[in-house]
DNA sequence: GGCAGCCGCGCG
DNA sequence: AAAGCGCGCGGCTGCC
């Protein structure tokens, strides 16, 4: 049998290539070694080597007996599922991964010993497995399995995940096959991953392949848990594990998106793009593609005068930079306005246009994005397919995320959570005092920089202080601060002023300064940093190695991420009995869609969960002004 | 035609 | 001494 998936030099998949999810990451996975010529074992060989027997169950009598046997097994049971596309969506790229477009074909379970069970869910009802769902289970990329099980009417209450365990240990997301190779010495075949799971009859190869994954997760759980305990990673793993159910439900819920409004908006973008393209043509001529930074750079090279070119910033490959802040700086040029207008419209159309709306699910009419636990170096979630963590703040766009008839959005966010976390982990008394008294830290910083009393701080001074707070928190230098203040806050700050602002900042927040020095010192010598929840970021595993600014950022961003993770299971619990759905999570913000009558109680529930999430990580935190929840017809209205 | 790196840009 | 961080996505470009 040929093995096309193994013939390439990189074991790397694009979305939609496969029908199960044991690659782990849906889009791309880490692959440390090139295994071009490595031998692969058929599942049959491993099964026989391990002394296992496969039991394929197609009748409810056999299945009940098997469930009874499994209930005597060792917990957590190893679990895996295979899914089949629904007929109507045979041609849909993602159908096999998406619960609304597919169904569970097989459920594989292993509880130690000789027998591994494969339940054929074309022949059986999921209810027959009901005692199992209350028991501890483990799967690889368990959120995937949980989503399908929930959709099929089963609710697994306690489920571990080998992918998240490995993430706690390494910071990365590995496929099951990679973990199997590393921890079991198994060279697992992937041939059957793309096979036809829709067929009424499955081959022995398919059944063996399916069965083996449940054995792999069972065995690996024990090995990984041992390592997690030894390395004091229980907390970071548990934070992720306990967030799984809320994430699975959120992905299954999806978020409502106003397709008609989106199409009207796209028409305005098209117009804007067309108009600015015509203006650009007058400046650039017909041979420059405005979508090409390289071509714009060449054009600038030949059309700019010497003085301008002398101080024009370059990219790392020696191109003249053409980004917004570079174009906006210095004396005005006839190119800048039309080019920026063009870029703005082009960005909307490319990233937030047709392709975005194509993610609307044909069954639910909603967007079901993928939220990846452990998807970032700091412990934040990442989101894709589409990324609904970065929709433009423009009201016209944000309001497309709305509530269907009879419903309303409840949106809650943490106020300045990273600054709060910085105050708490550094123990800086001045910052802590400000938060304890419900003071505005930006104002406090502004007063310190300007050397005036709090009451005399002007709005401009406060705006500048925001840049100072967010920049200096992560080790920004004077030059960077001046640039950052201009670009992100519209504040003109000379380098001299930036130096003075830094001095005033660190004099006021001397505890933070000490923490930064100490954190950087430890991180540099150990080549790693650790968050409060115990997530280790190992710089020696990263291409860039130790980086001062990353070392300072990680415990703060990571600490805030852990607060959110701690919040999610609490939120799920407090939403019980309410007609409320979690539909989006954006780092420090939670979006829910609720029946109108449940809005007040949902606001209370989310505020309670968020405050308790903060206190779970930081028991001494001030909760004054920590959380704000609002209700409105759409996402724009609530901001 | 596929892929990877670069650039730029949307968000927190 | 100096150093903002974290993502995902799309277009272009050069390479295979």
C-alpha cells in the first residue's frame, strides 16, 4: 500500500486534508525532525506487537457487553473518534472536521489490558455508551472529540488531552503520531487518515488504525502525566484541560454574522478601492502594482529626493518601508494619501471580505471559528478559520456580529488586565495602591511624567501616559517609545521626552523596575521564563533564543491569559439554566449571545466568573473596576 | 501549481 | 547599552 502522506519531506497538513483530527493542530503542526525515509509501521503490526485484540461492535448487545467491560477498565479510558461527512456536504472542504456537517462514524475506547473496542456509530446509538461519559477519559486534541460528542447528545464530563499535556511540557502542539514516536517508540501510519470513513463497510486496516489511536492516548496519558507532575506543570495543564468544555461549546455555538450587511459594506470598500486606485494611477503610472510593497519601494527609490531617501526606514531585506507610519511621517507627499486609502480598502476586502464570509456554516448560518488552547507562546488562545479575535473595530464592521431576533449580546471585558497583572506579580506598591483605590493608572503615570497633581492631568497627558505604560511594561527603549506613542496614540514625543518619561515612570514604579531587572536576569541565565500558573517558555527551543522584551512580556501576557482560562469553566457553570451562549473570547473580552430576558442574569454570571477567575490566579487582586459587562444588539453597540 | 518567506496590517 | 509583546491572514515574490 502506498503512503502518500509520508512521501513528502514534511509532515504538514493544510486545513481540509483530513477527516480526523489527531494531527492535533488543525492547520499546521510542529515537526522537529525530517523523516523523509523513515519506516512506518502498519497499525496491524503495532497491535500485534502489543498483544492487543480488536473488538468491532455493531450490535447493541455486543456494545452493551463491551461497555460493561470498559467500566471495569482503568481510568482514564483512551478515547478517539472517526467522523464521516454528511452526504449533502461531500464536497465541502472542512465537512469532516465540522460537527454540523458530519457525524461520528466510530468511537474507539481502550481501558488497558488486551481488548481495544471500536464502536460502529452507523449501527449504534450514542446513548448505549452513556455510563462512559461520566467517567474520566483522555483523547488527543480532545476539544474535537468533545464537540462531536456534544453534538451527538453525549456530554463527556472529565476529559484529559494528550495534546495539551505535551503543550504544558514543551509549549508546542504536537500530532499524536509525533507524540507516539517520542514517548512510545511507535511509528504510526497515517495512511488511513484520509481514507473513506463514509463507506458502509470499513476495511480491517481502517479499524486497526482507528483502534490504535485510543491505545496510544491511553498509554501516553500515563507517561505524560508522570512528566507533568515531576515538572510541576499540573496547574498549567489543568487550566487548559478545564477550559476545554467551554471552548468546545463556544466553537459549536458559532457566532451570528450579518451576511447582508457585510455585502453592503463590501460594496463600499470596492468603491473606495476603485476610486483610490484611479488617483494612484495618476501618481504611480500604469506599471506599479500598489499591492506590491516591493514595487512601491522601487518607485520611491527613483522618485524621492536624496534627503528623504537618506532617512527613510528600511525593511530587514533592504526594501524601503511602505507601512502606514512610515508613509505618514515626514513632509507630505502626493502619494501618501491615495496609497493609504487604497491600502485601507484593499485590506478590508482581502482579509475581511469574501473569504471571511465564506466561513459561514451552511447548516447553522453562523461562523464557527477554531480556538486553539496552547496556541501561543504565552498561553493565550489563538483563533483561526476565520480569526474572529481581530475584526476591525470600525463600527460598521463590528455591528455585523449581532444577535439574531429576540436575542442580545452581552459583552464583558477586563479593564487594564495586563497592567493589573504586572502590578500583582511585581508587587509594585505604587501600582497596587492605585488599583486598590480604584485609581486610574494612566492618570497616575501622566501625573508622574508631567510632575503635576492627579487632578491637573490633561487628556493629552493621559493619552501619552497610555503609551508609556504599555510600552515600558515590556522593555521598550526611548526611541521605540517615541515612535510607538506617535503611531498608536497620536502623541508627539521627542526622544528626549521619551527618556524623561522612562525615568519618571521607573522612579514612580520602582518595584516594577526591580521585577524587570530580576526577571531578565533569571531569564537570561536559565534561557526560560515561567508564568504564575507555571507555563514555561523555553527560549532555547525558539529560533531567536532569549529576548529581553519577550522575557518581560511573557509572565504578564501569560498571567492575564491564565486568568481568562480560569474564568471559562466558571462561566460555563454559571450559565447553566440560562439561555446564553458563549460566542467569542478575545484575550480580555468575552462575548455571549443570550435571550433578551436572560440578559441581566447573564451579565451577573459573566461578571462573577471573571472576578472569580482573577481571584483564582491572584487572590489578593483588587476587583475595583476590574470587569465591565454591557448588553446590546451588536458588538459595535456594546463598545 | 505548491510552498515559504517577506511585508504589511487587523486585533488585544 | 538597548530591546514593546502575542497572534492569523492575504498578496507578492522567488523557487521548486
